[in-house]
C-alpha cells in the first residue's frame, strides 16, 4: 500500500517522494558539472571590468605584487593574502575604524577601500610602525597610559593617532576628539585613549 504524507496542504506519495529525490540527486550532479564548466568558461569570458588584475603597491616599506579581484577590499588583501592581521575586520562597512591603515599618509578604512585602487600606493599597517624591537612612540604611549582594554580597537586607534599627529603635532583636546572620531571603542576607554594621544604628542615633539 502506498504511504502518503501531508505537508502544508500537499499530499506526497512515498514513491513520488523517492522519485523526486533521485531526480534531485541527478540534477544536483548535473548542476555541479555544469557549474564547473561554466566557472571556467566564465573566467575566460569575463568582461575586463570583472577580471582579476595584478596590482603593485608598497606595504610597510616592502613592494608587493599580487592578483586581486574587483570585489576584494584592501582589508581582505592585507589580512588574507599578506597575513597582516593587525587591521581588524570588525563591522566591515565603514562604521568602527577597526580596519584603519595609512594610505599615502592618510588614515583610511581599509574595509571600504577597493584593493585595485591600492595600485602604486604606500600602505602602512600597525605592523609597520615599530622599528625592530622599538615600538613607535604612539604604541608606547598607548601602553603607558592604558589606552586599551580588550585591545580589539587599538590598532585602528593607533593608526588614526599616527595620522593625526602627522598633520597636527600638538593637538588640542578638540583636535584629538575630532581626529579619532572615526574610531569606536566598545570598551569605552576613550579617556585613557585621549591621554595616550596627548602623551604621544609630547613624546614625539621632544624627540
Ligand atoms: S571594519 Fe572597517 S570601519 Fe569597521
Ligand atoms: S579596548 Fe576594547 S574595544 Fe576598545
């Protein structure tokens, strides 16, 4: 006797169900083959705007040349291809500043920056600040002033601070607030962070 089941008002026989499964499996196998073929064919016939591109740029003083897709962000290239994981993928949509790096000296959200646009640029990440065993004065100031709690936002804040002190060596409290306004700290450690920026400013002006 044919077994039946009812679901959402539809009656399905067991035989029909199994027949459907067989068709589904065969269909899936066929689809896999077709996808495999079309992926290769698609790669060959992609319009120039969608094709992979080789870009050359400088990261922390080293010249790097690699292939990127138009959809790759600078953050993805730094973290996944170059293994520079200091810049954090936190919101991934330009809201938190965790991914901040310097691009030609300017602080920028690397999660919003298309990797193809890095061609010819000079990128500095938090990994590129120290000289050997000697930390950058900004890094040192963040440590001395307890400018971090969990530390997840810290690389982004440090890069924004380096950019700020590069253009405003002696920032007022308002300058510091404005200069770091693109970075969020979920631990709410802003008072200590601002103290660290002021201390770094002093340290760098004395040096
Ligand atoms: S991860 Fe880029 S702004 Fe948040
Ligand atoms: S120190 Fe934890 S998010 Fe800023």
